[in-house]
C-alpha cells in the first residue's frame, strides 16, 4: 500500500504538471497574442544560475522557436552563412536532427536579420517553415520532408528591402501567408494573401491586396493574425498603410482601416510590428514615431476614422508587437520604454524606461508578469497591472531579436549564439 500510495502521488504530480504545461506552436503562442497560461515560470536567472541548459547554434537568426511537448523547432543559418536549416532540439538540450531547407542566405542591415527570420509553426505532428528567400516546406517530427515549394516561383519574386520576415500562420488545416512587397504601380505590384492546404501545400485561395502605399511603405515585415470571438473569425493582414480583415473561406475583404500614417504622409513608415487581436479589440501599431490605433472587430468596408476606431496613441512600439491582458495594453517600444494603456480608453497609465535599446522581441505574459527581452539579452520582468513594479532584471549577455517562448515551466530564449532553456 505504501508503494501504491507513492505511485499514485507521483502520478498525481505528473498529471498536475501535464495539465498546466503548454505548447507554444506559433510565433506568439497558441492564441497568437503572447499570453501563456502557465503558472510555474521562473523570474530570476543569470548565465550560470537558473539555467537548465544552453545549446550553441550553428549560425545566427531571429526566428522565434516553436515547441510541442518535448520537441523544439527553429530555423537557422549554418556556419557557412549560406545554408538554411531546420533544427529539431529536444527539451533536454540535445539536437535530434537537422534538415537543409535551401541555400542563398541574405543578411539584412549587417546583423539585423537574414533569410531565417520567419518563425516556424507546428500542429504537433508536422512543422512548417518559410524562409525569406522563398522556400516553404513541411516536415514531420522525424525530419522527413512531406512537401516543399518555392514561394517566389509560384507567387513572384519577393521584392522587399530588408528581406521577407513575415511568419506563416496556421489555423486548423489552413496555412496563411502575408506577402506584402514589391514596388511600382499599385495595380500590378506583388501584394497578396495566400491560403494553403497544410497537408499538401496546394492553394485554397489567393486574394490581391491593393493599396496606394508607395516607396518603402509597399513593404511589410509584419505577420498575419486571426481575430476570433463567439460571433466572428477572420484573418488580419497588416502593411502598406492598411490593416485589412479577410474572410477565412475565400479571402475576400471584409473591412480595412488606414489611419496609421501621420497627417503628412511618411514614405518610410514601413510596418514591422504585427497587430494583436483579442475578443472585442484589435490593436494595430504603425512604425517609427507613428500611431497605434485600437479598433472594434465588427466593422465593414472602409472604417478609417469611423465609430469603429476606439482610440489612438502616439508613439508606436515600432518593432515589438503589442500585448493585451486583463484590460491593459502593453507597448514595449524599440528604445526600451514600456508604456501601459487602458484598453477601453487608450489613456496612458504609466511610462517607464527599462534596460536595452534597438529592441526587436515582443513581450509575453505569464503568471502575473510581463517578460520584456531587449536586444542586448537583458530580460526585465515586471508585474502586470496599472502601476510599474519591477520584479527582476536578468542578463544573458548575448544579442537576441527573437521573442521569448514559454512552455512546461521554462522560458526559452533564442540569441544569435545560442538557445537557452531557463528553469528547472
């Protein structure tokens, strides 16, 4: 009976851990919003304390890893800085396999990014990868290629100044790509949204995405997301001066909103940060010193400046995407300043500088805390809420542009040099 009791206690502990453990299958998590429901998440660490393991990577990249149970997937450049690969790493820190995805890596702005910037997605059986130079592929968890094609051959050359960084979006059996790029005549340039069958890569629909944007604004580095509540669900694409909602079944446009540009048109206001959508609210960032606008989800047609616009705030985060939790909007600006707004009114509740600058990672929430990862590898943990309260500041001393990932009680941070597993 003693042995039985111990066994039952151990089973109960494992079951409790399992039901609180979460997968992180896409760039911003399972619900596309940077929110983790896990409660056993570390808040303090150093390179030598509180770290489960550190894995040296073959080359640098900015793609955020994705995790399903004990499998971690990430794209990277190999040591030759030309070959692009998909890696499968166990949660024990051991590399299980590496598969070549293509060659011809292109660096952007020296060390700002490269062709391995888009993040993978997974459904627990397969993993999909998209590279900035065109290859789109599906592999199973054993590393076997299921299908692959070159997006540039099917949909046209990816003509974008600093390389395509938009991550694919998986929703059910469909894989979505936002391809906003090109130059010249708005009626003929390459700007479209594509929906694919995840099982074979075949096109289900393709929607053109017209706009009058010009110059650098024809290029979008943002990723698409899904809005979903009890009444409606649709795809959101972001770029070329507009946020646009598309029907999930055929891609036709449901509504669009401008209002991201300043009063005098800025031809360099390319969009990088992605929108965040939670039930009842969509927060759409612009770029540089531009605006953030908040929209209701029930619009139709051109809703620019209409009743569907709840508020606007200036300035925008620029690169990190917004986070919404418990009635608050968190804007982690590129310069390290954290701004917290009331989600209903847009009223600023506080503004606080944190360490770091040139930040690229988007904030995540877990267990009452907001995790802010700066480019210099410092993670600032602050209490979620209307008043600033710092919990800790944790340095890894390595450059990072990927967003943090939370799964099974650990935080995973991908730097240019390594993959870190923080926690037990």
